C-alpha cells in the first residue's frame, strides 16, 4: 500500500455529458484515502472531448506543473481512463507519477486481496491493464532487447515485456478457469438439492457483509467500514421462516466506472450473481445520491448478464437517518425501481425478520410461476 503521498486530481467535464464530475471526484478522493493518499489539489477543464495527446490541454498541464510544485505533490490522478499516449505525455510534461481511475480501483483491489483466488483475479486484471500501456512507456520500449530469453537482437523491449505479460495472463486465466469450473459444479449440486441461492449485491461499503452476518448469525464474517472489504463471495446457509433453508452469497461491491479488466478477471466470482435465483440490492442512504447508486448497480448487473433476475431493493442503515428522510427516500426508490423497498438496519438487526419473510414470499411466487410455466409447456 502507498503511504504519505499527496495527489492532485485531473477532472475533465465534457460539455453536454450527463456525468456528475464532482461526485466522481469525491469518490476518487475516498478511493485514494483508502490507499493512504491525500488529495491536496484539483485541476478542472471543460472540453467537448478529451485531447487525444494530453487528455486536457497542454497549456493547462503546464499550469498544473507549477501547482504540483507549490503543493509538494508527487502523484497526479486522472478522474477518468487514460490512453497509453496520454499517460506517457502527461508524465513527460509533469515529471511525476501519473495514475488513472481504473488503476486506482485496481490498487484498492490489490490491497484487499487476501485469498489465493482474489490475488489471481487482481493480478490478471493488472496484466490486462498493463499490456496496452507498454506502448506509452517511451523510447526505452523501442530499444532492441537481445540476450538470453529473447527472440534475438531484433526483439524490442516492448515486444519482450508484452510477451511476458501475455504469457502470465494466459497462465492466470487457465488457473481461474479451474476455479470457475469448481464454482459451476458447486452451483450444479445446489440446484440438484433444490436449494435456492440469493446473491447480495450493491455499491461498495453499502453494508452487504453486515447484512449477511445479521441473516446467518455468523460472527466470523469479516465486516469493515472501508471500500471493497469483500472480494471473495461468502456463501452461508440461512433458515427461512417456514423452516426451509436458502443459501445467501455476499459478493464484491460495485462502483462507478468499474474497470472492464476487473469485470473480466472476476468472472468466476460474478457468476455467483448472474446464476442466482434472487438478488438483494443493498442501498446506502448516506450516499450522496442513493438513486444514482442504484442506477450504477443496475448497469453493472446488466453488464454481467444478471439484468433479468428477480430482485428486492433493501434500504440499509435506516438507523442513521431521520424518519422524514427515510419516508421520502423509500418513496423515491419505490418509484424508481417499480417495486417494494424493504428498510433495514443490518448492524442493529432491525426489520431483518420481515426481510426474510419478504424473501421467502418472493421465492414461493417464483416457484409457483415456474411450475405454472412447466404445466403450460406439458399441455402444449
């Protein structure tokens, strides 16, 4: 983990784009704080589109260079994705370390990866992220490599590094494919035993692990007030009000602009969501815009092929807002989602029993609909 670093943000506001730049910047600041990095400044620019060479204008970068020196910052972080050429040119002008938003998120994942599976997934994502960036590393990447382990004196450093990363990525993908098959076989056994699976999804740090802990009463479940505390799915058996059992899976949290490399690398993990019978979408009322967070979750679910799975919206942490805010937010979420919203406090275990009744009712309705559909096909 990086410590005692000061960073300056680059924020580009695209004219006509429906994006809250301030919200993204606040989120990026929080992400960096989780890495021990303090944001000490911010440079904004309005453009119709990013500069293909330097993201923001070159003149703005030279202004930024003086600001970095005055603030004694050693890191610049772009609140967006950078192309290899942009990354190289910004580094050359500013003469400091430069990151973009996807890299920051991957650094958080790297810091939170404890299990062997999570470490493999994060390493694969970093490999896929780094391969296209090699072209932006400057002249040293175009120099002939030569020597033992290369393909002769004509092979450039770029080709050698790319070959090394691609070989490592292939090895990691092979290992993760075994994990994926193992998870597939586990889900197959669960379906044979007719045990429904409910996946708990939501924005990072919305209280998903705390909710699972409240549902299954397992004090060993790790919960923490920090981003991406959970990278590995935790599956626990929970007794429903009727006495039947269901499996609840806690999953990795979502975030705005989740890097596609991480989505691809965490495929085996995210399949626990896309193959679930029911989704519990957990919303944090303390978010700056809870409805926007719901939109981000829904977009991510669509991205991983889970858009059509039945769901229940859960408003968590209701003990931390007043009754007026609660009623207004419940109404807005219900109108936005088109379904009932269940208020809970996972930490205080408030309304958890009502949530379990609502879950069982949903499962029974789904089972009834499934049997009805099967009977229709038989008659046909």
